[in-house]
């Protein structure tokens, strides 16, 4: 097995918050949702709103297919959890 390490090469990026799409089941248990691509699981997590918006259609699809509530949460520096909004509502 080989390991790939991505080094942005001194680009001015600093992660100060993370956004995650969280699913809640009927018992109140939560988890980060994701999808498989090329045999690799990718969690629906982003550090900026451009990434979050690109993941939103996948999160909506998961909500529709599972009939589970999906929320977008923001974890700020220090990982204080802020529920932004219930963006995805299952009818």
C-alpha cells in the first residue's frame, strides 16, 4: 500500500472552522455522512462554503434516500459545535 501526502507548498490556507453534514437517526445517534468514490469513503466535510456548497447535492440525495434528518454543522476553532440550520428537510 502506498501513501499519498498532499503538501500545498506554503499556500496561505489556515483552517479555522470545519463544516460537516450530520445525520441523526430515530434514536438520536449522530454521524457524519459521506459517500464512496473509487472504493474510498469521503466524509461530507469542508473548511469553506465553496466546498460545502459543492457537497450539498450529495447531502440532499442522502437525506432523500435514507429519509433521515441531515443538518449542516459548523465546528469552530476549539471545536465548539454550532448548528447552523436544518438545511435539509425530509418530507
